[in-house]
């Protein structure tokens, strides 16, 4: 059966994401890991991924930003697997304790993704490599990652990667349906994040203003 | 003439070469020094003696230009006033005086020019430097003179720090400082112990009581989730490991039984736990959740029997007795009740939504129709919260399977991360991670996604399969017992909660080399039993024991026929026909075999009815049926039981040997 484009409803692929940000020094990471091991589901998932941010620059409308991501130490099985992600602007809700934004994900497979992206008119703004661990607690996802930037774009050997800072970025997020109540989910997320204090303080960062 | 200039005190020497410091070194120098007018070659200094008062006045007077002040024709005394008086005005005189003063203030520059001050300072500096050089030369030659700096505060502090560092680096200082620190720490600990003892009380019993409390609390932490909430300690009876773990329904409070309370209980210290738990009221009972299969005989009492009053005894809770129970047992019982209630709630919710089966719920009992007249019964029973053990009821296998399946579902991760961690968590299987790139349609995704298996559906299937397996085994055992020839051997080659496969073999003892053996399978699933031959024939027996028996008989008859034909061939008989699909007059399968000996004198006709001994008929061979008489066409029936031989094969072997020629 052919896939008929255009007939899918938006809520089938568009989700809302509630997210909180925090950072922790590397020397204190062990305390956070021990706390997460106690309150989260058993086991954590290590990851090492490479993300690139592309933007479609237009003169009349604001730039559209797309993020591409793939596994960093990829083998032949995963080398052509990419993830497209569009992140919308945060909802302007001052009462909401978490950042709420629309997200759209798409998994694609291509051996020449860069040519395709270039043909689409997208131009790379920046790229970075993230490495860390992920925990889950039900639907809540806790990602702890160290960000490395490339000194020269396109070169990913160890000499060309340098850490952005000595801290680890911690993100706690939950993905809900587009039509669900984001305030309730955000409050539950904030309540969950209080279990991690005082090791780390998760907060709603207005990164658009910064 | 030498005059005292800066003199150095504070250093005393006993002679050349020896010097020692006495006190703080000081450098005293007068603020005002006589100016040196000349220094001779032998080092003697000639000082300029400062002027006295008269001389100073004289020097100043000589500097005044009197002629410009008074004029050439002016007189010496009050000249201006005298002149003004001659003029006759006082104001003019005053003005004249002021003017004179102004003029006297305007000094004329000295003859040396504007740089005379600079020259003067340079000369003075040169003189100071030469004095300094002379001092240094004298200091170098004399041993008893030591130069001391006029140290400023910063230099003093640095020196003091250096001295302090030297002292601190010494071992003696370190040891003494460590000893001091340890003594201080020991004092603090002693104070703390004294305070703690005061709080604990000087009573040994109360101290032991607290020690036991903490040791029991440590033991409890190894088995249960315990946390402190403010001033109270609470525990968690929950058993879930995924998702949010703290469930308010399973929270219990932990307290300490004081020494007075223990004395008041009348029990010894060793009999009673110091740690006391208070479980929620609705969990303060013993529970059992049993599964059984009952046959519906049409009466309601067999399905929902009347409950006696004793079965409601759990409602009369004796809190004191409950609190007196050891916490190890009370927590286990309370958690067991929590698990049973959770399972029953899940079963109840699914029973309400059942579509293909009937379900009835009444007072803690759920009845679900299985098949035919059989019902699957779940019963949640409560018993008083005592130390007494409760009787086990229901089917042990099904009861245990229900419990294990529920806990297995709780231990399985409901959502999982996808191939990249920032993708949303999903409940789909891993094979569907690339459903986009592989262009799966919605139907494909639906077909490949793991279906949620309800607990009740699973239990009905497992129970149905369990019943059918028991029936199959009973039938096979019965067949083995009652029908020894051919011999039936069976074993289970695959057994799962929903499917089982038995391998059955029929063989004739001592004739395996001739007749071989016949193998077939009996497959049991949740709904039916099926016999599968090696040729691929499937005989569905549904859930009927009689049909399974008939199928076994059919296989036995088939094997008998094959065995007999093989034996006949060994003795050079000819098989005229062998019909496995023959039926008797009632339509029941009855394989037949028609043989003739090698000299074509005798024919043997054998029928193999199901579940009975073979029927053997013999007659002379008729070449042409049209020419034979009725007497010749008649078969002679042989009594199988009187045929020589113990086994079927032996009997027919003997018969064929007899009729060979």
C-alpha cells in the first residue's frame, strides 16, 4: 500500500516537549548518577552522537532551523541512519515551570545525506558531538551529556574535538501529545526535578532571550 | 671638627671580631644636621656652624636693598612719615609705607642666575653621597660595625612570615599542632557522648533499646525501601521497579517501641521487635488469590458457594495484635495483600471488557467461561492478620503462573529509548525503529507491533491449554495401560504455557526389525488437540477425549496392518490390497488387508477394527470367482485369542507360516 502524503493529521507526528535544563561539574557527576540510579528505572543507556544544525535562510520569513543527528561511532549498519528534528519556539507561558515547545522528529536513511541537505538549500550553522548517559523514569527522560565542539567542521578526530566546558549538561524532558495539557506535565516534571536537589538545580532557561 | 651625626646604638661588642645583638636594633638620627662646608683628604669634615640669632638677622639685613626702600635723599628714622607729615596727610603716609613694603618684597634675583637653587641641591646631594661612601668604606674595614636597614613594615612582615614558615615546617611544631588538634577533637567527642548519654538516659535498657532499633532499621533497609520524611521514617510496600515508585497505598510508618512499652507488653526483650511498623488498614489482612477450574453443573452454589461467617473474621481487626506481629512477617503479609488486590483489580477491569467470553464477578470471585462446561475461577480471599498460616486452595500451577506473569509484566520496561536518545520514548518493538526509511504502511506497523497481552486473556489461554494437556496425558496413559500391543511410548518434546507437542511411537516387541515403528505427534494448544502423522495428515480431536482415543486406536490399527503386511512379505506372501481408509458398516475407520501365499493356495483377509483385536478370515485361493461355488467363496473366521503366539505379530507370523504351503 502506498503511503499517501498529506493525509496524516498533524498530531500524529507533531509532539510537545516539556524540558528543564541544568548543569553539573564533572567532579560531582558521580553523586548525580547515584541519585538517578536510586530513583529512575533500572539501567542507563550510554550514547555518543553527532549533531549538526542547519538553517534555511530566507529573506522574507524567519530562518527555519533543522537539526540532523546520527551515531558518532557509527558502523556500516548505522552509518546511513539520520534523525531530522525541528524544534519550535518555546511557548510564552510565564506560569509554566518548564520550557514547552513543539518538536517534530523524523528518521531517515541515506548514504549521501549531505548532498541531499545541500540540495534542499540548508546550510550548516554549527555542529557538535555529545557523549553521555540517559536514564528514564516512566515517561520522563534524563539526559546527561558532555558537549564537544569541532575546531574545524567536518573533522572528527580526537585532536579536532575540544570540550565546550568542564560541566555536563543535564536535560530532563517529557514528550506529550500536541493536544495534551502541557501545564500538568510541566508541573510533574518540576516535581520530579526537585528530587535531584541539591545536587543539581534544574531550571527553565529562556534561551531565546539569551 | 667632628660632630655627632647619626649614631647607631643597640650594638655592643666585646672586641673586634665578636658582636652580638642586644635588644631591638635601633637607628637614631637627628632631623637637622650641620651642613658640611668641606671634607679634607684625610676624611675630616668641616661643618658650617649655623648662624646664631644675631648673625642670622645680620645676614638677612644685608640682603635688603636699603637704597631702593628709602631713596637717595631719605633719612633713616620714620622717613616716610616725616615726609608725609611735611606733606600733611596720614593716609598718604600709610600708602607710602605699603608701597615700601611691596618694594621690599620684590627681591632682585641673586647673581648666580635662576639655577642657583638647583645647583645648591646638587651640591648638597653630592656631599651626602660622599658621606655615605665614606661610611661604607669604614664599615667594610671595621668588624664591630654592622649596617642595619631602616626596615619598613612590609619588609618586617615578610621576614616575620619567613620565620613563621621556618618554624611551622619543623617536625616538632607539626607534631605538637596535630596533638593539639586531636585533643580538641577528642574533647568534642567526649562532650557529644556525654550529651548523648544524657539524652539517652543513664538507663542501660533505653540505650540498648535504641541500639537495637537502629540495627533492625539497617536490616529493614536491605529488604524494603525506607526513607526519612521530616521527623518520621516511612517505608514503601510497593513492588514496581519502573516508573514512579512511591505509591501512597503502600506507605507504612516505622516507629520505635520504647522500653516502657516493651515492659508493659509482658514479653521478653528477645521476643519482641524494637522496630514497630504500622501498615495501612486496608492491607492489614492476609490474602490469597487462587485460580481453579470448575465444572458448571447448572447450580449456582457450585459456582458461587455461600460464604460462612468465619470468612468475614478478617474485618474484625485487632490493631494491638497486628502491631505485636514481627515486622518481617507483617510487611510480607501486607505486601502480599497489596499484590493480590492489584492483580484482582486488573482481572476485574479486563473481565468487564471481555467480548468473546462471558464473565461474572461477585464478592471477590471472577468466573470466566473457558470452553464447554468449564469455568475459570479467580477468588480473592481475606484472612485475619495473624501469625497462623492459611490453607492453600485452587490449582497450584495456575495460581503460581498468574502471580509470575503479573510480576513479569511489572518487570518489563513499558517504554524504551529509540536508536538516538533524543527521539521520544516508544513502546514499539525495536524492529520498527526504521519503519520510516523502510516505508512501512500503517497496516504493517500495526501487524508488527507487539500487542498488549491482557492478564485475563493470557490466563484463559494458559488454563485451557493446561486442562487439555492434562486430558491428553490421561488418555495416553490409559491407552498404554489397556493396550499393550502394539506398545505405545510417548514423551513431551516441547512444552510452553500455550503449546505442547508430544511424540508418540508405536512398535511391536521383538519385531521392530521387520515391522519398524510408527511415529506421530499429538499437538495441544489452548483450544484443541490435534494428532499429526509424519505424512502430514492432521486429525483434529478438538477437546474430546473420546476422539483422541479413537485417533490413537486408528494409529494403532494402521501400525498393526503395516506390521502384518511386512511379516507376510517376509514369508513371501503377496499383498493383494491394503486399505488404510476402509470403514466398517458403522462408518468407523477399519483398515483391511488381503493377502495370498506365495503358492497361491490360501488367501487371508484381515480387518483391524479400532480398539479391538484384528478379525482374521481365511479361505482357499479362488482363481476365478465366477467359477467358484458359494461354499468355496466362504471365509473361515479365526479366533484371534486362540491363535498361537503371545503378541499380534507372533500370531500372524505363526499363521502365515502354517498357511505358507
